[in-house]
C-alpha cells in the first residue's frame, strides 16, 4: 500500500479509538431540577412601555373616483 493510504488509515483508526474511549466513559449523573420561581414582596423593576412603531406614515389624499 502507498504511504498516503497508510497515513489516512492511521488517522481513521486513531479517531475511532478516541471515539470508542469517549463513549466508554461514565457520564455524569443527571441533575435534579430546582424550582427557583418564587413570589417575593420586593417591588417590580422599572418598566417603560415600548413606544408604538409605525411602519409607514401615510397622509390622506383627496378622494379618488374610480372610472366605470
């Protein structure tokens, strides 16, 4: 076999060995969920209503008469 092919096969084999080692490791134990949504008597933070966004400003034109 050519040296380039052996080099590529070596890289593939090394990556396969690393992947197998990582999959074989024990995973961390799952964490239990912690509820942190609690009603408090503290005042609400300052909140300003967003201003109205106008996409397009139109001006009224004189009435247009449609022709029959």
